[in-house]
């Protein structure tokens, strides 16, 4: 009896769980209690991100607190949480503006990076305070950084056309890049056409298996953030690009363990998120020097175009896989002004 091999998302989940366990062994031992108490609906990726944030926080505390300095990190007692003040946390946020990590690389956090790390710390403190394990909750006293509205970076229709033309022709690539381009052009066209034509996330794209694509019905199955499965429909351009690549893909013998993957790397392994990010950057840098285009910006391009065509924020939220429409509204609400301007011009009070 054959056992079905785990899919991409299950493998990533397993890897995250292993990384989290290894990380928890380095954190103060009482941290394990917090992670055991987390809601089961929180993904392993999010838990790992929280753990990394906590390690950064305790690294800072050990450098700046004489009481902590005499302990190894995993030995730090829980009573340190009551010794940390609001001022300590404010200094930590200032430290996040610019610091050197364990790889001697400089790290800069903007208001959004600081906000996420403070949110992790608030959640951490709230757990122990709510369970009456500590007496104070200084994290709750520190205001969240004010977030300024970010402009939606997207490609204009002519830029989308130019991008796909350049992928197809290999325009402006170096001689070395052209050598690889001849071998990957069909795959790269399928990748970018899929991202631009459906708005799926890059992680959902690389996680696609061959049997996730239902060509007769023009749809594909994706695993969304949070682990749930969803169905995404695609149009004729995406259909053609995917079929062109599938014809090529069927001639490739993938490495063991990667037989089901739809998109393969040059090494015949499932392509990685990082590889897709690099190829998008490679092609997009020749389209615009002003905009920094990433796979997520291609998703924004799709979402913006869909909203402009329909004006239906609920439809956009559903297609993009946002569980909360407010997430979608936050990103695309600014575009309502354009619809309002159209409405103002549409009504004539007197014939001229």
C-alpha cells in the first residue's frame, strides 16, 4: 500500500514546526507556556515569526539589563517580566530603528516593522497578565507607532504589456541571463502571467501541484494563508501560458520528492519563493526604474485592476483570499475617490 507524499504546504508547515521547537529551546523556558496556549488556528509560520521577535527582544534585554546579563537566555526567570518597564520597551523600539543582527548585517525597521514587533510583545505580555502569572503589563502602556498610508504600487496597463513582452523576448538581459532565458522563458511567462492574471500570492504559486490545475473548468486550487483551500479561476491568457509550460514540464524528469510540483527550478526541484522574487525583479527592473516591483506588487496590480473594473470591494476580497474585507478596503479604499469623481461627472443638472 503506497503512502501519498506530503504536499508543499504540509512540508513547509513541518519545517516551521521543527524550527519553532529549536528556537524555543533557546528562549526563556517559560515562553513554551505561551506558545502552548496559542490558538490552534494560528499558523506555524506566524508562531515562528512571534518566536523570532521574542528572541530579538530578549537579546536586547540581556544586553541592557544587568540582572539578565548573568543568565543564559533559556535560564531567564519569569519574574524578569515584572522588572521590565514601559521605558525599557520604548528603548527597545528605538533600538529596532537600526541594529546589527547575528550575521553582522544592519537591519532597519520602519513604523510597520516596529508595529508588528510591538504587537508580538503585547500578545506575549497579555497572555501572562491575563493568566495572573505577572503583576504588570508594560507592553500595553506603549502606544503603537503611527502608520502612514502607503501608496499602492502597481504596474500600469502599458507596463504590464511591456513586462510580458520583455519576458518573452528577453529584452535588455545580459549575455549570461540570456543563456538561462532560452531555457526558462516558457516557465517564466507562465509564472508572471499567472501572478498578474489571478492575483495569487507567490507562496500559493510555488505551492501549486500539477493536479491542482483544472484546465477544463479554468480554475486552480490554492492553499491560502491560514491553511484553508480555495478555488481561483483564470482566463484565456493564463490558460494558454500554463498549457504551454505544461507541455514543456511533461518532458522534464523532476528530482525525487518534487514529482508533483507544477513549477520547477533549473535543478528540477520545486521552484522557491526566493527564486520567483528574483526573476520578477530581473524582468521588472527593465520596465520601470521608479517602482520597486515584487510578486506582491503584481498581486496589487491584479487587485487594483479588478476593483477599477467592478467597483466591488467584496468581490476583490473574495478573489484575493482576504478573510476580512477591511484588509482589502485598507489597501484599495483610496481608489474610491476615482469612482466618486466619475459619479460627480455622470449627473447633469441642466442640458448645456
